[in-house]
C-alpha cells in the first residue's frame, strides 16, 4: 500500500490511508489512457478507461461518508463520463459476440446478420466521435481539475482518521447488506413447467432482467470495494471475493446476450427470432448454461449460515 500524504511511518492505518492511493491509481490510469482512446487505436483503451471510471465511482460512492469532494468529481459526473465510454465499449462487445456466433451459422442467417454488423460499425463510429468531443469538453476538464486539486490537497470528514480496523467492517457490511437484500437471490425457474429449460430461462430473464442486472451491479460494487483490502483479511476473504467475481462474470455474459438480442431486433424487427432461429437457439442455450452456473452460488447465498459466516469474517477476522 502506498502511503497517503497524511500518513507517517509507524502511525495507525486509517481509512484515508487506503482511499487516497486507490483514487489516485484509478485517476492516473484514466489520464494515461486518454491518448489511446482519442486515437481509437486499441479497443482495450476504451475498456480499461471505462473500468477505471467505474472503480473510481464505486470508491467515491462507498467512501462518501468520509470524503469531502467537489461536485465536479462526484458520482454523477463520473457516471456520465463512464456511460459515454460505455456506449463504445458495449458496441465493441456486441461486435465480438456477433462474430463468435455468426461464424458457425448457416449462410442464410449470416446474410441477415450482415445488416446488423454494418449497423454496429456505423453506430460505433458515431459513439467514438461523441467520446472524442466529451474528452475535450468543459465538463471533463472541470472533472480533471477537481481531481488534481483534491489529490494535491485531499479533504476528508473527521471520521476518516479513525483506525481502519474500527471502521472497515461497517463500510463493507453496508455494501454487502444492500446486496443480500436484492430480490434476485430468490428468483427461480418453475421446476414444474412444461416448457424447455432454455425457454424457461429466456422467459424468466424477460420478466426479471432488470432485477438481475441490478444484482450484478451490486455484486460489482462489493467486488471493487473488497479488492482494496485483501491484505487486511485471511484467505477466506479471497475465496468470497473469487465467488463475487464469478457472479459478476456470469451475469455479464447473460447481459451481453440480452443486449445483442435487443440490438438485432432493433435492426431486423420483431421477427428476428424467425429469421435467425439457430442464432436465437444458441443465445437461449448460452443463457441457460450461465444460469446453471449461477444456481449453486444462488443456493449457497440463500443459506443464512453462509451470509453469517461472511459477516463474521468482516467483523472478527480483520488483521490488526
């Protein structure tokens, strides 16, 4: 851990000592990626810049009770920047996903998808132009000015100087508590349904897609926060973190399929599943397999003993 400007060697570690280098790291990454994003020469540049903005937003949101920050570096401003980049990143993901499916489809379906692929290219060109304008506009420059000023002279609330072991469990439990209250943990397939499992998952996602997407965002927030503190807890902490990463990935895969479906229908119309029967069969199959991967984890976190173990880990096992 890099020392924050306020920390002296030998003094107790505080929450401020952790949040400063975390915010600094994400901001440096964002600035270093600007040239690549503006040149649009590397798809990973957009992705990594968006990830750093999301991590930064999660950190500022989670640490809001201890931070005194200007509005220009608040979660609303960071979120807007991330969403602008996200539109390009989403199209990159769709292009890659479409090509993966498209290469093994019958020629008739590949022909239909040529229009979708061409539309993706045009849409991406427009969104890249918006990103370039955004990186040059006044709001983004204010954001950077605010970040630089805060990093040069960080401002905190008085509780930021409380010893880390006394306040970290409260911070993690607040985010975890919201996650465990999400109703997505209790959404199930009807075991007595006569439709195929693949169709059942598709119908379930049509009904509860927003809830499951919300669950994914809450898992991501907890994951990003936990990744800051692996050195403060024993190995069991990293086991939980690995599981949250897995949930994040599972629902990321499902979300990508849902977004691709939505985009195809927008381009080809409501009859897309009839025009592309094999593609839609594979989308349904992919979602079903991801749902199968989710179910044992879902069942595990329905058990009060597991949630209690996680909470006690955060409270009792912090390394002093």
